[in-house]
């Protein structure tokens, strides 16, 4: 019996040694499977990150494109409005001359010595906010040339009634040398379709059109064609 027990004990290490390769293979398989899973998870994460980044970039670009399209649409709308306004103003100026009686269409004027530019400008400033009505001569509505005529009449200067003739009076002044009180005109000399008065600091005052009325505007936004001085 003792001999049999000894033989059994001697066989046990052999059984344990035979199981070791199996355990090692299982462990290696589990490690490999875990590594594959980790690698796949990393790949999935990277793919999702790339998709998210692409979606964010697409959304950003779409937003920028929308903003640019809106900006262009607003610019086109503004240009169209300005074109309509200019066309309406030109039509009003073109219709101004035949709407007036021939008795008012004289290119003569008289300018007394010591005429006050300050008085002219004060009168014009007092009319800011009045309406523009073609053919109107005040006191609360004007067209461009009637306002200029009325302003200079305050100091005894009798100007012609219409813008075409007003562009012909006085002394021609280069636009680079204009002073407050000079008459500005738009269009050709003798065929001007609009007039206003320079008030200094790069601004002029005029009865602009039906939508604006009598206003002060920047000359840089609507450069005049020429200028004349009567004071």
C-alpha cells in the first residue's frame, strides 16, 4: 500500500505540468481578444471623432455661407432701393422745369454786397424736416430749386427758379475749393437736375426727394457735379 501511495504522489506533478500549456494558451487568447477589442474601440472612437469634426466643419461652413448670402442679398436690396430712389429723384428733377411757368425761368440774379452766408444757412437749417413736393415753393414743402431760391432770397439774391438755370449763375468754383453757402448742382452745367447748398464739413443741405424731404447729407455719399458761388 505504501508503495502504491508513493507511486500516486509521484504521478501528480506530471498531471499539473500537462495543464500548464493549456492555461497559458487560454490566457494568451484572452489577452489577444482584449487587445483586439481595445483596438476596435479606439478605431471606432477615432472614426466617430472624425465624423463629429466633419459635421462641425460642415455646419460652420453652412453658417458662413448663409451669412454671406444674407449679406449679398441685403447689398442687392440696398442697391436696388438706391437705384429706385435715384430714378425717382431724376424723374422729379426732369419734370420740374416744364411744370413751372416761363415767367420764373430766368437766368439772371442780383447779389447785393455784404450778403450773409450765415443768414442763408440759418434759413436752410430751419427747413430741415420739411417735405419734398415737386413744384412746391414753401413754407412747409419744397423742391430742390425752390428751397435754394428761397434761402438766397433771404439776403436779397434773386435766383432763377429751376435747377438748370441756377447752375448757370454766379462764379464757377472747383469742388476742391467750395465754401459754406456755395450752390452745388448735379448733372451738366445748364442741364442740372438737382441743386443743394454746401454747409461745410463735407455736408450739404437739400430738398432731396419725396422719401427724404429736406435733409443734411454727406457730400461723399452723393458727389456733386459742380458748384457756383453767388455770395
